């Protein structure tokens, strides 16, 4: 798990400048900003827009279109549950509902303690091992409620 930096406009400007000449620079900039700050800070949007000669609305549109960009820092652990059809067909929908009810979270939300963020992911390529998930980037297949509860319990500690 990586550490995130506190918002710093000068640091953001340096990240933006480092990616300005890349082809399709907006996405590399956004990924680098999220890597540094744990999310894409709203204050970064006008900096990116100015650097790329785009409107703030265009940058906001990119950030909101892609599911992986966060608007707030994630929890200490991130649990991504597969939402693709193959996982849904083997119980993924019920598993997702169980996780949301147990944690009292919607997609993209973080527990009040800051321990766990619950996110959807649309196919992990583990169709034969569904339902599947990622916990902090580690792939987990053949999930059921008991295994999911153990994963959640561990993350909440």
C-alpha cells in the first residue's frame, strides 16, 4: 500500500509539467496526481485545464467518466468487487449486496474509520473463478459470504 501526500499545488504543478508532452496527456496526469495524492483533488482540475488548454468542464468530464479516478482519498484498504456478468452469474450480485449491507456503504464510499473503501470493478479476467475481487491489488477468486466476511474483518482491524 502506497503512502499519499498532502495536497500541494507546487507538487501538483510539477506532476502536470512532467506529463504535459505525453500523448493524451490528461490521463497520465490524472493517474500521476491520484498516485501522489490518493485521489484527484478538485484544486488540480484548473491546473490541468490550463496546462492542456482545455476547459475545466472537459477535465471534470474525464475524471467522472473513468471509474478508477477518486474524488476523495481511499481508505487504508481498497476492496474491489467484480461487477461483470460472469461473476454476477455465479453469485456476485448477492455478494456485492452483502458487502454493501454489512459495511453500510455504497460504491466508492469509505468506512467512517477510514479502514476500507468499497469499489466496483468491471471484469478481472477471472471468469472461471468468480465471484472475484481485488483487495489492495491482490486478486481473490471463488468468493463466498464466509470468505468475504473474513476479508472484510481483516481489513477493518
